[in-house]
C-alpha cells in the first residue's frame, strides 16, 4: 500500500511539473512573438508566469531550452507518425508523410513549427543548436526505417542515409520558407525538395 501511495504521489508531482512547463512555454512564446527572442528576458517570462527567477530555472535550464525543448517534442511526434505509416509504403514516402505533423498542423495548434522557425530565425545564436537538435531526430527515425528495410546489417547505412537526406530536405524547405516570408506553404516546399531527390536518384525504387 505504501509503495502504491509513493507511486501515486510521484505521478501527481510529474503531472504538476509538466503542466507548469507547458504554461511557462506558452507565456514565453507569446512574449517571444511580441518582443522577439533576444528582447525577452527570463525575468519577464518568470514574472508573467508568477514565478521567481530561481523557480523558473527549476523548470528550464536556460531561456533557449524553451525553444529547443519544442524541437525535441516535434522529433517524438515525427517518430510516432512514421511508425504509424503503412508497412508496405515506400520508405521515402513514409518519411515525407511523417513530416505532416509539422507542415500540416492541427486547427487547434496553428502552425507551431512555422512559428518556431520564425523564432529561430530571429535568434541566430540558436541556429547551430537547432541544427544539432534536428540531427538528434535521426536517433528516433533511423530505427524505424532500419526495421522497415529488413533489419540486416547492411540496412543500417541505408536507413541513416535516407533519414539524413529527408531531414536535410526539411531544413532546405524551411530555409526557403523563412526566406520567402512564408508566402509558399512549407508543405509545398518540402514536396519540391524531396521530389528533387526522387527525380535524381533511385529512391522511388527503394523496396
């Protein structure tokens, strides 16, 4: 009984922490949108959330973590979407469709990835760390592509090449989107970027 009670308390504690992190993130993103990333301080975010500066750092190690944490969340969403794709679907198509979770946001979550890209463009110092974060998506996506390829030792290189290429296409499409001020939907730019590789390689014939 005591063990169950400790487990219940731990779950409640974790839920409370997650709820607070989510609330602080929403406040921070609103301030970032209004003032810009560089012009928004930790003190402002904490004050809006009703927290002290010290308490803020109990939830987030740095201001940058607010944004980079979102990148990690997107990585897990993409991985889940990839795992849910039909087993007989072409691997390149599965990777493309898994990116729909960020290029085609839900009505109740309007363009979260695109807003995030605007913030990253505004905060140039974050770009290198953002690149590292998106490359971290490979560790989430490669195992699923590896499994779909058959799981043979030689499939590891193929899986890594496919995933790295897909992420590079997303990066290229995102750069074009931000440069164009969002005039062309990111989904269309991603289709174009990934289509270039389909036309110039044998990716379409990948079993």
